[in-house]
């Protein structure tokens, strides 16, 4: 399988910031831009100009502390500096919404909503060109004026990956809060102070891009013999695409195990090894797809680790999407670690 740098960068301009982060329910993601003025002001919060800046990191992170193995063993909630939160209001309970992210839905000193999220995610290709730094990492910012700010420290250029502090807050100083949180978080990553031992069999330790057998992925989406483009989307998601077909694998930690609700159109499917998945056939839609998801690990109290596979292709591309995704799912279930 091959990664095309040009196509990858173009695609990441679209997907950056869409790694399942919960702030999407508060406000839409803004258009990716580099805010030079805001970046300049980052000096006092750990940012700097490009003097002494590290070289770009193509294919590898800027340092071992930001390797995928280390980040998957990082408790993101321990990266959140609650001293910073208390400086701006009254923190609520930290919530580990998904693999690689943590949120706090708090109130400011006036009782207004102030939501913060730290997340490892796919980055914008624009950020790789930034000449500003935050704790040694390239700095990028998205600003939704007076509503939200996304402050990112890039730790890998290709494919672009970053650690982002997302601040949803109706204030002009939301970027300042983001820079404070991100500065503290980067320091903790470098110090290794948030490392943990993941439970045996947990998806938290699994790289989704390495989880499926490459031959199975190739057979599923590469009927035309074109190159397969692999795109990691943050820590818990990976996408593969060919000229005609695409496949996406996502690992998710949920508070409530998937269950059938009234009007649910999913059907049960035997994935082997005692695992039952739920298949959703959407091949009649404008962009036909088929999805299979299953519970990989029960977390107790209703929570679960879930794996989800989706295959899709343009309407004029003829192949059995559901048969394809079920075949990949069966092979993957047999490979994933068990507790």
C-alpha cells in the first residue's frame, strides 16, 4: 500500500479536526487557517518564532515521546492541567469521551459554559508550514470568532498529526486558554507523566492502520489495481481508499453499549469467535455504503469498546459492499487482542 503525499495533504485539509471529537456538537469546525497574530502572541505561553526550530518530521514524530505506541499508552485526562481550568472558572468532572481525547464541560467565573477538549488528531497540512512554535512544536490555530478556538501543536508532518486544545467559549480569550492548556499538556507528554498501562485486550493499545491484514484490505477495495491510499485519522481511526472504493476502521470507547432501538435498521451478523456484529446496509443512499460494528470489550456500567468498519463507493461502482465489509470484519475479529 502507498501513501501519496500530495493526495494525503489535500484530504487532510478536509478531515482535520474530525476525529470524533465531541466539540462538534457545540459548533461547526471553522475553515482551517493560520492565525499569525494569535500565533505571535503565543510566545508568553510556550510559543516562539522559528529560531532553533526542529526539522520537519516526515513519517515519524518529532520525538519518541510522541510515538503512536507512547500516545496510545497516555491517559489524556492526565494531560489536562486543572490549575489552568480553575484559573478561568469551576471545572466539572474530566470525561474520557474516546480514545485519545478528554473533555471538561465547566463553567467560567460568571457561570457561563466553558467546554474544553484535549485530543490527539489528524492535523491540517497548513500547520506543517507554520513558523511559530508552542513548546517546540509547530503551532496552528483555528478561530471561530467569539465562540471557539482550536490550538494545535504538530508533532508529525506527514501524515500530519497534532495535539489540539479545543475551547468552546463565548469569549475573546478562548485562544489564550487553549494555549495555556496545550503548553501544559505538551510538557506532560514530554515528561511521560501521563503514561498508563492499558488493560489486556483493550483497543486503546491497537493501531487501527496496522490492525487488519494488508492483503484483506487490498482485496476489499482494490479491484482496479490502483494504489491504495492509507490515511490515519487521529489515534483511533484509519481510512483506506482506492480509485473506486474506500474502507474505514474506527475504534471507539462509548459510555453506553450499542443496542437496538425502535426503528433500528441494523441486522445481526455472525463474525465468528462468538462475536455478533450489527450490519447497517445503506447501499440505497446517494453514496452507497455498508457498516458493521461490534462490541470488542465490555467496560462495565454499560460502557464498551466498539470496533466499526465501513465500506463505500460511488453509486456507479458495482460491488457488494455488505459482503465486503463483513469479510473484512470477520478477519479482523480473529486478529484483535482478547482480554
